[in-house]
C-alpha cells in the first residue's frame, strides 16, 4: 500500500460525452468536501444546527471530484464549480459519474483499520 492516493483522472463515458473524475479522494479533497458541507450548514455565518443532507453531500462530492468534461453536450462550457452546480441531476452521464465517485470512495472492508492494532506506535 502506498502512502499517497492515485488522484489521476478516470473517464466516465456515455455516447460521445465524457466526465472526468478523480480516481480517489486524497486527504486534501476529503477535507475540502467536509469544509464545503460545513459551510452549507452555516446560517448567517454561525453554526445553526449542523444537519448533513444527502443533497449537500452529493453536491460537495461532485464539486471536488469532477475535474473535467468533454463532448458535444459540454461544448464551450468550462468545467467550473458554477457549471457543475448547473448540471441536470437526471442527465444519465452525470448520474453515472456520481455513482462512480461514490463507489470509488466507499471504504472496502480490507481498508478498515485493524481493531487489534495499537495506536501508540509501540507495537503489540
């Protein structure tokens, strides 16, 4: 296992159109997603009740994992946070990209920390 995450682009294609997503979120991207979710939970600059909603999570994941697009449906439209927000959430390629972002970043059982492992660095 490497100490660094492979964040290279992964192409999600449907027909002549492609959305590029990060292969996996690194620590920095995960922090950006968390910060985005926290900012969405603020009301008038103060913590109101923090309630993380599915919509906010889906938006944050899309904003920080979609890194590009190409094809006739995207012609002349740059891949920016503003334009990601404008995507039709029923557009099949976008649905496919969101599902792939979730799949790529869902921890696998073998990635879970060993509950028997020590955390003090002294070994067993």
